[in-house]
């Protein structure tokens, strides 16, 4: 990994930018949570509203953002998105000064829209300066960033808020985002913008490109398995997101505060997983299949025996599988999807996952009361394992049908 970073200074700048961006998001998220709770008097409705503001744009604009991510210059789009996120911090500060929950909701909505425009072109952007043979290493480094920030991000965000207050926390967020902006600005790549076909009108042109993206995603032999798999992963993830706290309180009979330690274990296991996966020679499509199977086994183990150490070990196994899955999906998409469709395909996959996850989350509360925790955790594990089996079968057929890596003039060469 160090040799790769030393030999690719452009990726080093991008990686450093992701560290600043991820820490900025954690500090902002924790600050918003505490600010909303203070202004609303600990209202669950207010907390759920801020979460809705962060999820809703994915469903409302995800597919459209993918079109523009493929149409506009990737670097400029990411720079514009980071700059807009800095401006949103000013809106949050204004909301604190006038104690307006509605301004916080609007700000959360706008920040998520900006994040969509930042993340959607990022895969194609990385392809411009990372050769195909180094994509898995690049994804592993990205996963290390996610794991470490997940491990310590909540604690850092909470410490900043408790020590200096919401305004300072949001100001620090803006400063970190500005640093991320400067690092991306330092990365020089050829323009990747393309001429939009607006011969049938601008709105219709966007719709036609979006439909073209759907058709490409469905016809691509590597994407179709991912689309089916996302349904199973989304359902399993939605269930476990809701019932994870009940593994601690109901199944183990421990105080809810123990969940913090479980989350830290998850982050640590994902970090170790990212380091190990980078050294594995496994093909990316196999990596994501193995990751799903390992995740399913880990979830089943979490409720196999009511002892904290068993749950901790099982959650570690689950998190290791999660690293395999994340790196496998990211590398698979960058390998088999044409540069010109990275944005639309990526947003299609993410939106499908989030759709099934939200459906499962909405159902989980009712199911937990009816079935208790253990059956729901097992159902989550079974759903993820089924996703792995479906993915293996579809990739097996895809390679028989002649699946080959996508070719693009924008792909960096070794």
C-alpha cells in the first residue's frame, strides 16, 4: 500500500481528501444530532425527521444525479459539491442562531444532495489516475478510511461538540471540507466532460440518458448480479440496523451503552479486513460473493449463544466480510463498467440498495415485536447468504457468456 501511495501522488491527494471529508461528515452528523435533540427537547420525531432529510434525496434525485455525474467533468463536479457543502455549513450556523429546526432539516437535505454529487463521479474520477491492476489497492485504502473514521469519528464528533458547541463543530467541518477541496483541486487530470444531447429538449435529454443508464445496467453481465444482490443485502441490512441494539439489550441482557463498544469492534474488524483483503489475489467478483457468505455466518453466530464474547467474535466475522463485500463491489464496478456509465450505474445500485433497506427498516419494528430478536437476526443473515448464492450463480453464468473487463480511453495505464 505504501509503495502504491508513493508511486501515485494523485491518488495520495485524493485519499487525503477523503480522510478530511469523512471526518467532516462525522463531526457534522454528531453535531446535528445533538443540536436537534437540544432544540426539540429530545423529540424522537425531530431525530427521525433529520434522518429522513438525509435519506430522501437518494430516492428523489439519485438517478438524476447519475446522469449529470456521467455528463459533467468529474473533477469539477466533485469540487463544486465540496464547495456547496461548505456553504451549507453556514446555513446550519444560521439555524443554530435563530434556533430553527426547519432550517436544520433543509440543510441536511441539501448536504445529502451535495454528497450525492460528490460520491457519484468519484469512481470514474479515480479511474483516470489509477491503473486497473491497482484498483483493488485503491479500494482497500478507501475502506481503511471508512473503517477508521467509523471507529473514532463518533467519539471525535461528540468531543468537539461537548467541548466547544455546535457552531465551532460546524465551523471545523467547513474547514475540513475546504482542505478536501484544495487537495482535489491539486489533482490534474484531462477533462472528462462530454457534450449533452439536448436535441429533444433538456429535460427529455436527461430522461433519455437516465433510461440509457438503466438499459446499460441491466444488459451489463457484471452489473445485473449486483442489482439482484442489492435487494437481498438491502433487506438484510435494514433488519440488522434496527435490531442490532436489541441483540445487546434483549438477547444479551446488557445496557444499551454497550452498543458503542460493538460499533468500535465493527470498525476495528473492518480496518483489519481492508488490510488483509488488499493482499489477497482473489478476483473482485469472487471477493464480494465470499464477503456475503462470511457476513451471513457472522450474523447467525451473533445470536448463537447469549454471551458477549460470542457476539463480539461473530460481529468481527461479519465486519470482516463487510470489508470483503465493499472492496469487491467497488473494484468489480470499476473493472467491468464503462467509464461513461460509472455515475448512472453507481447511483442505480446505491438507490436500489437503499430502497430495500428502508423497506426492511420500516418493517423491522413491527416484526421485532411479533417475532423477537433472534428470528430477525437469522432472517437478516439468511437474506445476505441468499444474496451471495444468487451473485455466485449469476457471475458463473456471466463468465460462461464471455464477461470481459470494460475498455475505456479514460482508464489510467500502468
